[in-house]
């Protein structure tokens, strides 16, 4: 029997009410779902072919995340959001996290995919709740 993953997904509580950002967030969660198909057992270390596939996913994820972050930061800038610097720092740290996962995949010290999926999904979930939702509230209240 193959092990069942239990990753976090996009939940309705994460809706910002800013349609482009919501669509992008949902697409990022869907992209994390590709991790589940890399291996029949999410709890074991990846073999070489699976590692290559995972690196492709990380690469696509990085591209999408970078586009999303710059779109989001632009909206924050336009709204004169005082939390922009903090957001940029958080976004940079997340990109560093992905780079670290890539390095671990390449040097054979990566954790099983269930953990990679879980930690990335947890980051998105917490980031949207703690940092993006307050922005959506600010934007609505300031009418920008
Ligand atoms: Fe953000």
C-alpha cells in the first residue's frame, strides 16, 4: 500500500477578495500538488529520476512565485502599504528556502517529498493569513 500524503491546500479562509492575487495563490497551491505525483511513496527519499522531476517543479515554482511576488508587491506599492518592506523580506526568505530545497535535492540530503510539500504549503498558508490578509484589509479600508 502506498503512503497517503496529507498536504495543506488552498482554503476559503485564505481568500483576500483581490481576484488576481487569489487566483495566483490558488495556482501556487495547485503547483505544490505536482509534488505528490513525483513518487508513489511520499515518505521515502527520492531516487535520481524523481529528484530531477522535483528540481523541475522547484524551478517552475520559483518562476511562478517570483512573478506573483512582484505583482503583489506592486499592488502594495500602489496602495502605499506601510508593510511593504516586511513583505519583501518575507518573500526573499521564501525564495531562499526554495533555493535551499534545490541545493538539498542536488547534494542528496533532501527530506522526503511529503515534508517538502508540507513545509512549502505551510509557509504559503501562514504567509497569506499573517501578511497578505492584513494587506487586503488595509487596501479595502483605504479605498486604494
Ligand atoms: Fe505576500
